[in-house]
């Protein structure tokens, strides 16, 4: 019956690219990934799937489905200066657990990525950007160094997406 209703999968002429901003909008700097996703929504081509996630692991893994390449942005807290940007090619190696450790999420991005890898659901290109935060108490609004870093990460992701697609 399946062959009658859907005999062949549709051929794709374009890669599926996703950007996922992760965070909690009510925990100050923890919203850095969400802010980056909002900025990227404005500057990336419309065919790039930009979304916001709270960091719940199964929702995050589901968000990866079908992607050829994904860029993830999350706040981190490793003790270095606020606003420091970390970039890790998660398709090449595991994310450092001490950098992408659990924060206000159920468990950390590092564990979610490794679970996706184990399940065969990690895209062949997966890059994680961590923005070092300093203020994670209840409230809204990013600290100034984190807000500046969000702009830097948005530009870096835009450039990587352009390089990936061959666009100028």
C-alpha cells in the first residue's frame, strides 16, 4: 500500500539547514541562544529553518530531524569572561561537558547531542556556539557583554551558513 500512495521519496534540490537557539527567556543571560535565533531570523535566507527551543532533550533531538547541517547557540557558564564565544564542531567531537553543562535545562546540550549521535539523528554538520553568561537569576534582559556576543555569534553563523551554501 505504501508504494501506491507514496512510491518514491521526493528528491531535494537544496540542503536543509537549521539554526536552533536554546535558552530560557526568564533567566537573564540564559536567553542568549534565543536572542541569537531572533537576530538570525532577520538576516538568514528564508529557507533556513531558524527556531527557538527551551533545551528539553527530546524536543531538541526532534528539531534536528531532516537537517543536513545545524548550528546551535546556547548560553554557557564555564567561569571565563562574560561574552566570550566558544565554537565547537560537534560533528567532529563531543561537546565539552564542562562547557555545555546543564544549566536551567533538564540536562545539558552536550548530553542531548551525544544522545542524538547515539541514535543516528545528529546531522553530518553540527556546530555549537556557546556564549559565556554571567547573570542567570530570574529576570529578563541580557547583560551588556552577552548582548554584544549575541551579535557576534549571529554574524559568525550567518557567515558559516553562507559558506556552507556557497552564497556570498
